[in-house]
C-alpha cells in the first residue's frame, strides 16, 4: 500500500528562506481574502441601495398614481348626472331636485341631517356604513348653488359644475372632488388638511378662501387665492418635473395649461374672480369670446360669434347677471358702440354678428 503524504508542516524543519516564503504566501492569502470580503460587502451595499432606490421610486409612483377613495368613487360612479335643476345625490336611491332659487344646503356635523333652504330637511343613515359615504351636488348650466359641508366649509358652486364630497369627514385628509368652478371658504383644521381634487390638479389648504375653475372644455385650470395660502399639486405624470408642486400667496392667479402642461402665475385683482358669487361679472380687457363663454354657462344658452375679429375684441366693465340675458347683451352692445348685432332664437341660441 502506498503511504499517504501528510498535509501537516513541521515548522522546525524549515529553513529561514522557506519560512520567509511561507510567510509571504500567508500574508498574500489574507490580503486577497480581505479584498474579496470588501468587494462582496460593497456589492451587497450597492445592491441594497439599488433596492431602496427602486422601492422609493415605486412608492412615489404608487403614492401619485393610485387613486384616493374619492377618486375611485368618481371613476366608478355610473350615476345619471343629466339634470335641468340643481340635484343632490345622497345615494343611488335618494336623489333630491332643488327647484327653488337661492336654496342653500347645510350639512350637520355628523352628515346625517341635510337642511335645504329654510324649510326642507332630509336625512341619511351613516351609522351602518363602514366605508366613506360620498354625496354629489350637480349644478347644471343656468343654475348656481351654495353648500356648507359637515366640517363648516362653505362652497359656492358655479353653473355647469359638480362637487363630490363625503357626507362627513372621517380621519385623514378632508377631500372633495370638483368638476367646473367653485369658491371655497375652508374651515381651519391643522390636523386635517382640506384637499380639492380635480382631473389635473389637487389644491391643499388648511384654512383659506380661493377659487378653482376647471371646466372640461377649457384649455387651462385657473386657481385664484384671496387669503391664506395653498399648495397646488399638478398631475402632469412627469416624475422629474420641478413644477409638479407650487405654493401661492394671496392675490395670485395660477394657470395650468392642460396641453403643454406649463404653469404660469401672476398677481391679479381677485375681485373679478369672486364676483360671480354675488351675481356680478367683472371684465378687464377680456375678449368678447371669453365673456360669451361665461355667459353661455351662466344662462344655459348656446352662443356663437360669426366674426373672428369681433370675437377677439376686448371689453371692460361690470355686468349684473341677476338681470336677464337680453338686458346684459344690451349693456355690452352699448359699451361696444353698436359694433355688433345679436339675435336670441326661440331654441335658446344667441347669434352675434
């Protein structure tokens, strides 16, 4: 049988040269092992950092792309919003048409009692529901409405608009959803920020007065601040955009252009943006086509201007829109020194030429 060679080394039998050579081999081996361990550590650290970055980006996208409960409700709602009168929708089976003019709507603190005007009241049972109960207020063209929400926030809603809101605000943010135009006088609550959501932007406030105009057929979203401060969050689907959030101060108009996703701000006289609440339109060098678009919504009348130069002609003045459309058109015509004629047809169409 062949004798197996021993792997043990007898250090006493090694020469000085052999010992020195063995020492260098051991030192090189230790250094190589340490280098390998450091490289592995850095690689793991880089991998961990990459995971954190990916998770952070993923969380950012989740936070910005996933709908809040009110947005989920808006997107899934199949309610019939066609109406000729102001309509309050409490549930799928409880719709209330409000035919009286200037009938304000006021919610109780718990959202279960809803007063309409001075004499009418309706109730909804919220105790059995484990989820947020959303109500909807629809204001058709030609109508206006005002509502006091369960937290005391007051909202004036312009014609052709829709406001969706919780019957009562639970924990977390106070979120409402707007299509169209409204003025908000928000009750202050530092623990529950008030957020007005819409298709293109979110407005975050603690307590302030501001106007938001976001009609589907407008090219831009307009936000005007009267008092306090608000943060605007724009939904431009651009992760690296530096303009996705904007804070504005009183007397500021922020304009978000929907197509090119640009944001402009300027100082304005806020009175003209809030005066419709009191039945007055204030125009300062506004194009006639812009004025007619507002009047079309306010009076629920289709208006067409046959001359392009006339459509771009500017106009300044105050219009008392508590008067009928015929009276308002006569005021505009006199201010324009009879530069145009108009015809109001029987089927609610106004033709300007």
